[in-house]
C-alpha cells in the first residue's frame, strides 16, 4: 500500500460523494471576456477532471451586482450568455467523470484592475478599501437585501445548470469577509458590532437565502480565511472559543463543508495544538473540512503575486499525508500545482512525485 492511498479513498457525506480526497482550488484566471466562460475555459477544467481531480471548485464567478467585480474578464453566474458558457463547462467536466462546484463571489471594495471600471461605485459594509482608507460606498439596507437575493439567485442558477455543489467565497478580504472583519465592518446597525457573533449576520443571511433557494439536499461549501489581502496577519478568531462563535452559526445556517484557506496548510492555527484551520473547523462543527495552502510547493501563493516561481516540495506532501492519516481534515485543495500540471493527481497516485512540474509565473498568462 502506498502512503498516498489516503488521498484516494472515496469521500462520502450525506450530500456529496467524491472518488478521492483531492479538490482543485479556485483560482481566478481572467479568461472569460465580458463575463462569459469560453470553450477554452471548459477544456481547461475538463483536463483536470479527466486526470482524476475529485472535485473542481471553479474560479470565482460573480453574482448579479453591478459592482461585484473589478475586472471585465472575471466570469459571471448570471445572464443568458454566461450561464450558457457555464453549462458547457459543467457538461465537459461531467463527460470526463468529474464533479464541479462554482465559487460564488462578490469582491466588495477592492482595487480596480487595469483601466476598467464598473458602472457604479464598489460597495462594502462601511465604505473602506482597507482599514485606514475609504473608497466606494457603504451599503444601504436595500443594497444588502438585494445582494443577499443575488447570492440566492446565483446558487439556484448553479443548481439548475447541473453543478454538483456551490461554494460561497467568504475569505481573503472580499465582501463577506469584509463583514466578518471588525477593521472593515464599522457599522452600528444589525450588520455590524463588536463581536464576530454580531458581524456574522450578513454571512448567515446569505447562507439561509441560498439554502432556501436550492433546498436541503444540495451541498453548500463556504471558503473562509483568517488572513486578508489587506492584512496577511489578520485574524477573525484568536482562540478556539472565538472560532466556535464564528463557525457554529454558519454551520447551523446551512453550511455542509468548511473550506479553510491558509498560506501554509501545515501550520497550526493556535498554540498548544497541531490542528490547522481545517482541523479546528472539523473539530468544532463536526462537519467535513477542506484544507489548502502551498501544497507540494516551496513557496506560498503570495510569491505568485510578485511574479515568483515555485518548485516541487516532497516534504510538503509527506506532511499532508501525515495529517490526512490522522483524519485531521477530510479533503485537500490544490491550486498552483494543478494549474501548472493537469496530470498532477495521476502523478501522486502513481508515486511519481519526482515528475512534478515547477510552478512558473508564465502559467498565469494562458489556459492549458
């Protein structure tokens, strides 16, 4: 028996069954002109499905709010053309024997890309682009309610297209995470407050609206992170009790799987325990969790933003197998390694770790 066999055990939950424990992490690619996924996008995902990825989580696809995106080439999950494009993606992945979930995204207030601007100002909980600087607008009650409805519409669109699950993007300093984070959510109404219990209310409302739209049996994932693009050292929960106050209400609202983003998956979340973020999420909620962060590579994704390459890291694989053998978390999401090499899962299965490819910054400029 290979040590890597733990990655190839079937995953069976009450709502989602997968052929193995490997997930393709969502990675924004900017190849959907005017928000419409193309045939090339469909083939990009189909190649990973053909090569035995257990679950593909798509790049972030934005909901029906005029300022939800900062780039015209990020896909939409609304509108006839965009939905037809996603239908092609779903069909191709299913033809290759794969399963796929879209990541539902509203960016909140973030820097604009290129010279493009949305038709209206960007929106966030308190009108801040970072903890010290205002930009865009503070969402009104009407804005918030329409945004919640747009998430529900996006989830229902996804179910109707044949996706196998949906993931809500609640991480990395985007809209939902801006509501979580005290430094960006300075509201004094129902949607703000001093504690994470108070600031959880927007995410809870989104989850409940989605659950009502898609029904009880459709799998719902949420991606969370402690770190933010505005502050890599930020933390929503500084101890297990605060993490309980954060995660348990999300679980009770209807989340089935917690996707816990770290810069390095092997790092413990709190002192006194080896559990990482996904490990704590599973322990607290008793629901499946997905870990992610620098799997099989020597440097974390922040280097990618700086244009750096990264080399294969066999030690990272050993740490991963160790954690999974201990049942710390249920699934592992792989990003850049799968972007660089569609055959990555097959190489792991065949123990061809020495055939892993480097991740190079040039890979971000093409789909293959």
